C-alpha cells in the first residue's frame, strides 16, 4: 500500500467512497475468508432445504404426485395447492431458507472476518434506518400507483380475492421475515461481494457489474423465468441489481437499497399475486395476464423517478463515488 509523504505516513486509501473504505479497513480480508464465508452461507441455505424437503416430498407423494413428477418440477415443493397447505405455511418455509443462510453468513462475518455487521451495511458509524423507511415509502407508493393504473385500464385482468385473516397473517410473516430475505441478498451481493471485489479491482464499477450478473444468474431458477423466458427475466434482474448497486455506491451504504428491495417484494406480493410468483402470500388481487415487457418499461419509470428523488433529497453530486 502506498504511503503519504507527510510525517505521520498515513496509508493512502485506494477509495474515496466511505462504503468501500469500510470493507477495506474493518476486520480481515483474506481470500480464503471470503470463500469460507460464502460456503457457510450456502451450507445454511442448503441445510434448511435438507431438513424440510423430505417432509414436503412425502406430503406430495401422499397427495398423488409421483417421484418423477416432483423431480421434474421442483416448484411443486412450494406450491400450496399441490401440498394442500395454507399459503402462509409455504411462505414461512420459503423465507426460512434465507434465515439459515443469514446465520451462516453472519458466523463467517463475525468469526472469520472479524467484521461487524454494520461495516457491511453502511459506510457510516450508524445504520441510517430513516433512509430505509423513506426508500420503502417511495417505492411502495409507486408500486401502489402502478397497480391502481393497471386495474383502471384493464379491470378484467384482475380477480379480487381478499381474505382478511390470511392477509393479516401474511403481512405479519412478511414484516418479520422479509427483511431477512431482502437483507441477506443486499448484504451479500451489494455489500459483501462489492466490498470484497473492490479490493481486487481498486474501484466500485467493475464489482458492481460482476455482482449484478451474479444476482441475475442466482434468480434464474425462479418460476417466472420458465414462463417468460430467461432473456427478459435475466435482463430485469441484472438491471434491477445495477440500479440498487448504483444507489448503494452513491449513498455510501445499503440503506436505500434495502428499503427498495423490501418494498418491492412485500408490497407487490400483498397487492397482486400471480400463478408464477416465487412467494404467494394472501394478496388483495390476482392476475394471470402479465406482460413482462410493459412491466420493465414501467420499472424504468419508477427507477428513474426514484433516483431523481434521491438525488434531490440527499444532494448527490459526487458521481465519482460510482468508480472510487
């Protein structure tokens, strides 16, 4: 590492981005530590699956599904109708995998890297919870607006299916566990990996591109990919990841990205469900006529408007933070 020429000979950091600096100066950053922590996260994720999959397979067999059918369509394991289980039990099972993944990740972060969780969450001394709430509010309102507009334009595409008791339970479950699901995705892709890769490439933009590609590929097993095709869905996930990564680097923390991701998954799930959704809580409406291309266009509008709001509110003017 280069040294400055002053008398104190303080090390010259390769970044001016507080978030990337936080990953560099906190804890230890050996390559084997990253590999081990990633392995612990995967083990946690798979451990929960190994615990729950056998009982779910037995339930499907009891409901008349053959082993061949189950193996050829793994999404049956999370299909409440096929399992004849309440939707809320199924979303608890799905979110449980992310709880175990977070535990594995946290063990690696604390015991191997000797890093604090806050050092991966933000470049500042304290986690800025108000930013999470503001981002959740903005993105949630835009989602609500989009559903209202679509319902007004094409009411025949929607079915009203409101179940008060189921909706309340779904809301409670999502409020408790959705922050872990969205949080671990942001922590891992936009946080841990970007901070780690930045120490190799000495910038933020290449890690942002790499992690966005990885984020897209990680979602290719989602059921909507089978319906709409990998090209449009991979494009959506990568663009979404790039947007989230950009605001993370510009704001020097994950708070805004976590708020958007949380709102995106929770609010959209509770407002409108589809047969091909990953999570199927008790929603207010259901639609079977999705157009991913139109939704992507509207997403660009939402992202652009949200970005402008953030630029105005948080007075972003140093766009070099995207690079260094």
